[in-house]
């Protein structure tokens, strides 16, 4: 069981990470929507291909960052509900050191290893 101080520390870590990700999302959204000036008719095809690649790359990063924000929001909700730090598979406590490293972790180390073994 975590102490209130440990829980507060992890909540702060989640809120800091969320704030950083929100800044990244804004930046990536601007980047994904950015297009070169010139209307495209005089632009070289290679430049158009590069723009398309960069836009797709930014959109993929944007999706990943938004997924991270959702994970953090879910963790903050679990803190409020009192279920934070409990493995969603085996219902055992997730070690504090794991939560310090990955504060939005849903699985204990053993269950995460098992999940990765099944996926790999």
C-alpha cells in the first residue's frame, strides 16, 4: 500500500507529464497543419513528397501523444477512485518503483512480462 505522500508524488508526476504532452500536442498539431506557401503548382514533386511525409509523421506522433494523455487521465481517475496502483490483471499491488518509472502503468511487472511474451 502506498503512503499518501507517495500517491501525491505520483499524482504530481502524472500532472507534469500531462502538461508536457499537451504542449507537444499543440506543437505537433501546428506542424501537421503546416503547408508550404506557393499553392503547389510551382512546387517540386520531391518537396511535395517531403511535405506529405513530414505531415504523416507529425500526425502519427500526435496520435501517440494523445494516447499518452488518455493513459494519464485514466490514471488520475484511478487515483480518485482509489484503484490506482492495482494491477488490472491479477489485482496485486503494482510496486511503487514501477509506478515511479511509469506512473500510468496498469499492470504489475509480472503481468506486463507475460503480456509482452504473448505479444512477442
